[in-house]
C-alpha cells in the first residue's frame, strides 16, 4: 500500500486552506524548449526572466531526485470593497493586497510537505513560489490547476485567474493529472482591453510591453509606455479585470490578502513624501516592496503626470533633492509637465548641483523642452 495517496494530500491541503492541488510530471516542461527559444528570439522575454533555458525547464537542477511536482493554487479574490480613496491616488494590483503571498504560500507548502514526510520515509521536497526559474504557469497547466487564457494566465473554472501558484518538487512518484483545454472560445476581451497591446497574439505576451513588468523595471521608462501606465503604481490587472471567468469567480474570505496599510487606491502625495521607515511600514509587508522605494515613487511620479495632479507639485519639488538620482531626474521631468515656466529656475539650480549622468540628461531634456516652449509662446 502507498504511504500516502493523492486524495489524502488533496484533503490535507484543503484543511490547511489550499484551494487547488494537482500533480505533474517533472518532464512536463521539456516541450517548452523551442517555445522559450522563439520567445527570446522575438525579444518577448524580460530582464527578470532566467536566460538559461535549461534551468527553466529542468526541475532536476533544483532537486536531482525529483519524480513529481505537486502544484498548488490559492485564490486572492477576496471579498473587499474599495470604499476610500483620495483625489490623487495610485492603483496597486490585487496581487499586492495584504501580506506578501510568497510568505503565505510557502507556509502552506511547508505544512503540506511535513504532512507527506510524516507518512512516508525518505521523502525530500523543495517548496517554490515565483522566485525560481521554472515555468510555473506551465506546471500548473500540466497539473490540471487550470487552463491557459489568451492573456497568458492560468484560469480555473471556479476561482478564475486571481490565483497564486506554488510548487513542491518531490522525490516520490504520483500519477500526473490531466491538463485542461482552453475555454476562451471567441472571446478577445483581454486582447482588446490591454492598454499597451502586450498580448501580441492569443496566449503570447511581449513582456517588454506588459505593465506588470514595466512597473517593476529599473531605471527610466520609455515615455510612450509611461503614458500608458495611467495611475498604476504596481502591476496591472486590466486583462484579468475584463475576463468573464473572473467576473463569475468564487470570492474567498482570506484575511491575509485583505489590504492593510497599503491601500488598493493609495494616496500619491503620501507615497511621494514617504521616508525609508514609512516605506517599510506601508509597502514592506506586501509583495510590491521587492524592487525598493525608488521604483514605487518613480511610478507615483508618473501617475501624478498622467493624472495632471497639481497637488503633487510641492512634494515633487522636494524630490529634486532626493538621494536617488532616478527620482531627481523624474521629479524634474514631472515638474516640467505640471508647472508653468516659473519652474525653470528650480530645475536649472538642481542641474547645477547634479552629478549623476542620467539625472543630468533628464534635466537637460526637460529644460530644452521648457525653453523651446517659451520661444514658441513668445512668438505668438
Ligand atoms: S497585465 Fe496589463 S499590460 Fe500586461 S497583458 Fe495584461 S492588460 Fe496588458
Ligand atoms: S478575457 Fe476572454 S479571451 Fe481573455 S482570458 Fe478571459 S476568456 Fe480568455
């Protein structure tokens, strides 16, 4: 008799609050070799993706004795009504509401591993959530967690696509579950709704155009993309928001993913003024903090410009003296959009003190633009 069955594992997982469990073969990723090469050649992969294709498709690099992968999913489609927001707000993606999901999933997977180990001798496991090179969505697909939507996400009939995925690599064999066929049919709502046309064809996403990636990307963002960010300060939910399977998805009561200090519509001025300590308090417990304070503030600055929010002007002037060159450059850029010519002298003064090449370049660009506009205005 088997030391533990799939049904026993599923039952225990349910008891500890895991919504979905499935089983996949460790070889299920081998077929994605060409897909990844093609994606790389087309320039659709982004800088946060692992470049070594073999690492992406080989779970045995992480656990050499791996015989199965247990895929789990946890819904973050919590009952929560967005009641409060100020006039100047930035939007935080649902995946960053509440406590960092990496922590929540890891705890549950560790409990599940301990359960299996208590039943079977010599079992080895490795628990993974997101921060590993393996193709997580493809594992979830092969484990029958859900099917691929045209937006490239895994959709479950009951929970939709607002699900976090995790994997347990294990040196014990379990019969793999069956993958499910897509149910998108003729629908193309996500493709039409995507603000940047990042869904280049059904199921194929160009990460360089996707705002989920762009909002966490380091450095300067191309101006045409920053305009598309709108109020987004972390992530993008648009292609999930329009999906009919999410409209009818089951809501869950899960206090971990209910927003706490970081609000789904967070005040931009508060973000622009944030100290290191305040960043740690507001963003620190959530999954949006991993890229650091400057990236979030940069996105908030962009949101101020996109919403023409004049109340951001004073905090932006303070940011001209920020310790971060990125923020000094971005605040000059934003002020040039939100102020009249009177801001010229403040940016010129900031430029005189500026030592960083990128910040200098941004300031010179905005000064040229402002001066150019001035000539035009004088001519009229
Ligand atoms: S997350 Fe946003 S930008 Fe990315 S594909 Fe979906 S709608 Fe487009
Ligand atoms: S919006 Fe429509 S096409 Fe896009 S993933 Fe959902 S069902 Fe599929």
